[in-house]
C-alpha cells in the first residue's frame, strides 16, 4: 500500500466500507425476516391449537365467531376460493397432532390456516397479516447509502486542491519555474501551497543569482583569455607559442564546460542532435584534452550516431580524463561499438554507488575522491540522449559504460 495514491486509498476504503455496509444490511434483513417468519408461525400454531381445542367442546357458530374475532381471523365460506387456496397456494407449514391436522398457506400476500378434525374442515383467513415489508428496510438502506456517498464526495472534493498541487509540483520538477499556486483555503493543503510558493520564489532567486554569477565569471575570464591569445600570436618563439595557445584553448574549454554545467544544473539544457560518426566525436574529445597520445589506447569500430556533437564530445572527454587522472599508471582504454562505449582503467573499486559521484556541485568528501562535475555532466548528457550510464568493476579495472543498445 506504500505506492498507492491518497485518492486510490480513499476509493479502496470507501468501496470496502460500502461492501461492509451492504453485507451487514443484507445479513440483518435475513435475520429479521427469519424472526418475522418464526413469530408468524408461532401465532398460527396458537390459533390452530385453540380452534382444535374448542372443536372438542362442539361450539356453536356464534362461539366460533367469537374465537375468530379474538384471533383476528375469519372463516372462508366460498367453496371455490377455498379449493383455490388449498390447491394453488404455497404451503408454509404442515403439522399433525392428536388434536388434528393444521396447514398454513400463503397466497397473494395473504395467509390462511387450514384446520382439519373429524367432521370439521375449516379454512381461516388471517385478517391481520404481517408479511415481511422490505420497503421500509430498503428506504433506510438507501438513506444510509446517500449519506455515505455524500460524505465520500465531500472528502474527494476536499482533496481536489491536493491533486492540483501535485500537478503543479510535477511541472516545477520538469523545469517550469514560473508556476504560482493560488489557494484561498486556510487549511493544511492551503498552508502547504503557500509554503511551496515561498519555496519556488526562494529557489528562483537562488537560481537567478547563481546564473548571474556564472555568466559574469565566464565573461570576466573569457575577456582576458581572448586578449592574451592575440598577444600570443605576436610571439616569435614557436615552441612557447604552441604551449601557450594550448593552455589558453584548455582554459576556453573549461569555460565551455562550466557553461555546460550551468545549463544542466538549471534543467534548462536543450540538446541539438546531429548525424555524425563516433570517430569525429572521439577526435573532438582528444583535441580539447591536454594529454600525451600514449596515455590512451583505443579500439574504435567507427559507426554513425545522432547526438549533440559538442555535449557528447565533452562527455567522452570527461570519461577519458577521469580514467587517466585516477589510474595508478595514468592510462585509459576506450572501446567503442554501436551498442556501447567503454572507458577502462586500472584502479580501486569505487567506495560508493555510482549515483554518489554524479551529483552536481559535489561536497568536499567527494572532491577528495576526485569525482564531481565531470561525472555529473557525463550522466546528465547520457540520459538526455536517451542512453544509460553504468559502472562495473572487473579484475582490478574500473569500467565506465555508455549503454546505447536501446
């Protein structure tokens, strides 16, 4: 029941309660009907035995009429009606004693007592029948169900704002940060909505502040780097010039990576997929890395894929960079096929689950392990492309895998 929504839980509770009420009602109706039938049978037995006892005294017609009046019954004198009841009515009871024979009949919601003793053969009609009346019980039941359903819909209506709140929260989690909840109720749901509005405002302020800081910082870094690259072009020493150019290009790539982090962390990233080859992606990744060619071994089965070239190049670069940086022999192996890309390096197994290292803006403890924004970019980029980012450890080697099989 942990994963059942509140609405579904309320529906289940009310359905079970309705079933319990209906079952209880039917059970008591049955008991009441049986009790009514038993009381009626006892009454007719008393009437029959009284009439049979009086037959022993050879009563006159007036005496019999007094007995009938006392028990609120009347004798059926019409011979055709009498035969119709005896032949066609439903027999409810048959009793034979030393006094005589007694039969109880029901016909058209009327009850008859047929008494036989020697020369007496009398059919009595009950003038005060008490058949079981279901209409009253049904009215009571319908009244109870009406109140029950009114209570159910009142509770459902009370939870309607909660469903609205849930939809708005989902929109917010999907990146829509301009939502506003308008709840006039001052109940618990209204208070939650107001608190959520305050939280949205606070988060938006923090996001805007962070974005402004990142943009200003990147702008302030990019301007001197651009000026420095113009100055470098005027140097005569080609060797130093090449080193400086590569250094400034590396700084530019870092700024681009920070821009990528800013976009991904704010959930505002849009990827532009293009048809390309993996070899081109790999070449771009190597170009933005300052590593020795001997630091990486590759086994590439060149294939076509549709990805954001810039973002996916940074993704591959980060994987290779991490593998080399944290391997004891500063070496990484890349194996790429159409189904998956593996970056392999020697080293100790990760102490925590992969998700631990792929959170943005990692804490100090994680930075000591050397994992942070790099793997965050990898995981986010991989998921934006519809792939899976996996980790395995086999035979003393770490395997970081981009699964593209689906």
